[in-house]
């Protein structure tokens, strides 16, 4: 089955955050964050944590809750990051 690629960029309290996702059969197979934002920990840890997670609000929220999202994206709450992930638009 073919993978779907999505991308979204938004302004959060920490700065501009962009996320690229690859979704195959409803699961995240690749995740990459970029942009111009403030954070104390490398976002690659969050990217790695999201690989293999079902691309739906409940599963994503459950995976993000134990992580200290504010340490990766200064001042950003789990629900804000979740909104960014779920608002990603398909790339052609």
C-alpha cells in the first residue's frame, strides 16, 4: 500500500514549527519536525516516539502525554502539538 505524506507549518508560543509525516495503513512510519522554535531537548526524540503510532487523536495523545512536550517545544502543551499533527495536509 502507498504511503501518504503530510506537512503542516504553524506558529506556536515557542516559534514556527513544521512537521512532515509519512502515514502508511493508518500508522506513522516517519516523522520530522523543523522550523524556527525554542526548545531545550532535541525534537528527534519526539519524532522517534511517534513512529509506529496510529494516526488518530487518541493514540497520538496517549503517546505524547508521558513526554515533557514543553521541554522540546518551550511553552507548548500536548493539545497544541496534537492539533499541529492532526492538521497536517497531504502533499501531492
